[in-house]
C-alpha cells in the first residue's frame, strides 16, 4: 500500500469516526433532554433495563461499559444542577 492511499484511508476513517461521535453526542443529548423532562420515569426505566440485563446474566464487562457511558451524562447533569443552584 502506498503512502497516499494510506493517508486517504486514514482521512476517511477519521471522518467516519467524527460522524459516529456526532451521532453519539446527539443521542446523549436526547437522553439528557428526556431525563430533564421526566427524571423519575427515566430512572425507573433505566433500573428496569438493569434488572432485565441482570436476569439475563449479561456479561459484567458489558454492564461496566454501559455504566461508564451513562456516568458521563449523569455527572454532567449533576454539575449543571449544583452550579446553577448554588
């Protein structure tokens, strides 16, 4: 593979990665919006999903990855709440 082809492939991969990140950010923003509008039902739904995953004995690695992903928006909401209300 020559250098120009490798560089072109790298640029395409970076563009795909940025598009996927933008999609993920939009999805997180949607979840945050739903949580802000309906916090109790959103938390109840998340608890229900967690219970179902525990009953299905989904691997702990998947659960840890989900918790790590979910903790980002949760901390963002907590910081917004604390800084706006103090």
